[in-house]
């Protein structure tokens, strides 16, 4: 299952007509990292995630949890 982050990055990359190698080069990360990010790998280095997101004018930041979705 892909995470919303993985979907976001893949959609933005395609919207800008960037290949995975292009995105990796522009963000200063490795191609393997971009592939793992787009595949929804659960463990990633946040500094690298933010390097990719900055290309799209975004950054990863704390967000409140929707407590209604949690199982008690």
C-alpha cells in the first residue's frame, strides 16, 4: 500500500515531467532513495525527504492526528 507521501511525490514528479533520475539529481539524493520513497518505504531519512519535497515547495512537518481514526 502506498502512503500519501509516496503518492504525492510521484504525482508531483510526473506533473513536472521529471524522471526518477531527474528528480534524484535535482534534489541531491540517490535514485534508489527516490524509488524507495515512491514505493512507500516506511523508513526514510527525513532530511532527504525534505530535500525532495522542497522541489515542490513543501516540507514535512508535524500535523495533528485525527483521533477519531484511532482504535481505543
